[in-house]
C-alpha cells in the first residue's frame, strides 16, 4: 500500500491505496496554514498515521509516500520553495520530514504533474502514450506524459502551459507578464473580467446576485441558459484556449489533451466541440488527426488519485 497527500492552498487530501488505484482510506479537509511549516506538516503527519491505521497498514508495511504540492519545487533536494499559497512556509524539506516520520521513501511532485498522472493512469487519459493535461481552475497549470513517462524538462518546470503567450502585450497575468494563456482562460483572471464587463441586466448578474460575487461558473450557467453576453464570453474563452492547444499540437503532437475544471463544467456543446473545431482548423491534419480533446474524468476524486500517483513508481520522470 502507498500513502499520498495532495497539499493545496485551500485543501488537503490524503489517500491510502494500491497500484491499481483501489483506495482503502481517504480524507479531505480545508487547508488552513498556521504560518509555520513545521506545525502544519506535523498536523498532516498525525492525520496520515490515523489514515494508515484506518486502512489497516501496519508500521513498516508502507511501500512509499507521495506528496503533491504547489511549486516551486527543488526535486533534487526534495524541497518546496516558498509556495505563494502557503504563507510562512519558506524553503521546506518536505521529503526528509515525511520520510523521517513515516519510515518510508518519499517522492515530492508538482501538483499539476500529479493530476496529469492521475488522469493518465485512472481517468480520461488511460491508454495514451502521449498526453497533455491542463488544469483549468483558478490558474492554468499543466502536466506532460510523453512516451509513457512523466516529463519535467531540464529544470523541472516543463508543463507551465498557462504562461505561454497567446497575445503579445496582451492582458496582464498574475505572473507579472502579459498575454499569457492564464490571463485569458484562468478562473481568477476570467472572473475579474466578468466582474468588470458583465452588463447589469445579464443572466450572469442575476445568477451571481451582485457584481462582486460573479464567478466563471455563473457565466457557464448563463451561457447554457442562452444569455448572449455569457455565450460571447465563452466563445472568447474557447478562442484563447484553442490558441494554446494549437501551439501544443505543433510542439508535442499528443494523442490526448485532458482539460480540467472549467472545461468540465462547460461540457461538450459549450466548450469541447467548439475547441476541437478551432484546433482542427488551425493545425495541419497530419499533426492533429487522431488527437482527442477530452474533459477530465476523475471529478471530486481527482485529489485522492493525484496524491496516490505522486507516490507510485510511474511518477518517476523520463
């Protein structure tokens, strides 16, 4: 059995399971950083021990531990480097702390890579040798499985597709640059635009109740209901997503793109089918023929499978 933890800025998920994805015990809670990495990790370790006991895993029987965490990450040292969504953490030797406490080998993995591995092994990417996964929630992250192995690149940062430029000197992005894919299709940036641009009489406004409460899901719901403004906004969102996928097609020619949260919510009619058409129109048929664009399939279970995949041997990069 393997233990996995998925550490996010807002949630912590833990899972105990085997290599076939059979989860024996799981737990999820809100992540509330105390400002002390040591204190936060000690709380995680206490929960991990409880979960192992619940799963019937005796001390010494644990094969390994995986920790999926936000970057930046020093993979050689097994350290997380001052993640912006975990205040007070600084440079933290997570792999060493977990290994010392649990007496098992530990793998530290970027959270987007772990999510890509989860969809590849157990979700929408099963059977593919070459997969590109895009998180499509607050920001836009990515993970690459190339020739059947996780690909991190020369400095561990491969897959940062949210910061590919899709417009020169375009919209500002949270990274400090302009024109990034995330500035157009990331949930935070799109939400800011919607709160700024939504007309007072829009169905988006009615569903949100107040301008300051508008979020991307309100635009998706309103577009499904036929609201003209929301439909135009989703067409714009699709347009920029297709630009990003087009560049990735020419660079990587994957068999499968797997798209997360917002694309899952928008579904086939509003997102996936229009994006497929746009990419097919922009990419040489010899490069795009046979490539599939799919919605992520793991849903609410995704954090547990991502945590588990951070531990499993296939998490080792090519």
